[in-house]
C-alpha cells in the first residue's frame, strides 16, 4: 500500500515552530538522560540511540530491549526511533517491527562514521553506494506510515555528494533531513561546514535540520540565520550543557558566569546519578557511563573539577567529587 502523502503526516513538531532536537548519540542519549532533559528543558523532539537492525534473523530484526524503548513520545515529547543497518528487506522489516511496537516517527542513520561493518554498509558508509539507496529509501517510505526522516553526512568523501541525493529524497517523499555537514571520512575532525547546510536548504523543499558543532546559543542562532534551516539538532553541546536548549530559546543566560555553570553541573550530575543507578548494572558500569557525560563538558574555568570527576576510580569517589561542586 502506498505511503500517505506528506501533507497527511504530522511532523514531530508543530507548524511554525523552529524545533530544537536532542541528537541520537550511542551510549549517551539513553532513556535516563532523555527523561532528565525532558524534565529540565523539554527538547521539542528526542531521538533514541540508534537501534541496530539484525540482517539475519527476520523475526528478530530489533533487539527486545530496543523494542521496549519504542513509543510515540516520552512524557509528551515526540520520540523518533533511529535505525541503523543495511539491506532493503532487513531495514523494511525492522521499520515494520518498530511501527508494530508503537513508533510514529522513524529515522534512518546514514551519518555515523563508526557503524559496525558486517556483510553490508551501515551508517555513513551507506553513502558509498547511492545505487543501493535508490532501492532502500523508496521501500522504507512505502513501509512507514508515520514520518520517515534521514540523518546523514554531506558525503562520504566529498561534501558535495549530498546534492546528487536530494532528488531521490524528494521523489521518495522523505519528511525531513538532519544534516551534519562533514564527510564520513572526516569523522569529527575539522569543522561542520554549515555553508553546505545553507546550500542544501536552498536546493530542496524538504525541511532540513542543522546538526554539528552547535555548542553555544550564539553559534546556534547564527546557524539558523545563515542557513535558513527548519531547526537545530543538539548533540555534544547539549550533553555538556543541558541548558543550551533554554539558552537558545532566550530563557536562560546566554553566557552564564562560572559559579552558575558550576551549580548547573552539580545539579545535572546529582539528578542523573540515581537515574543511571536504576538503568545500569553495578557501580563500574554506572561510573563508566556517567564519565561519558562528563567527557562532553567543555569548560576551561572548571578544568580542575572536571579532571577530578574524570579521574574518580570508584562511584563513591565520583559522588564526593560531585558534592564538591556544591
């Protein structure tokens, strides 16, 4: 059955809004962190961590734990389920399984530079084979009743590669794109070239969400102004400073003083720790996971405190370091 036309599908944000989205980040944007950010700053849209598609087991395309994560929304905030995998048939059946589990919004990961290689190309490596995308993208669109979006890099080798893919996305009726304007080869080196984002916005009528190197309210607002993007996706910048959502909305100080940043970090880690203790098993796993959060905090004035957190050998020592921030 043909997928409904775009006008019949509701985007995960309201008309006229400029959505601020929480990026899908493997190992970081788990349900504990998402719940905290929804409680604190309420992103307009949240994404799951990417869900790996099993290319072999047709009846178990998605892991049971991933299926339990799926829902239309979390505390009223639209939840986008991101899939990573390869092969038309496996991706289509995974999308159907996600829908059966309650997904309303489904995203295909075509941007991760570190997708595990199996017998096929996944994540950003999919950009190496545009011919395969000509089969995969329309098949996913036909299978997905709700919104279907793609998160991708500007290209595999060259940042101009995306322009040759825009007609495919338009013909297939993709609902929106999330663009990180680096190449896959670059990984996270260099910088995100949002001049590419601006050119993509000019060349397509598909809403484009800008992603990459947005670490301050000034930087985010500049990207919106210079690109004309429909919205922003915040990744490492928001993990390191959850209040970035509110700073961009003008509801928190754009450049808070050191004491305010330190107080925010204390509250952030204090609120997150019990959620991580509920989600993860054992002190060692909790400590490793929460240190992953700390590694995304960039603050030269809190360098001493951050080092102490990162060097903590036990969860008890980490807790003591967090209390030292108060």
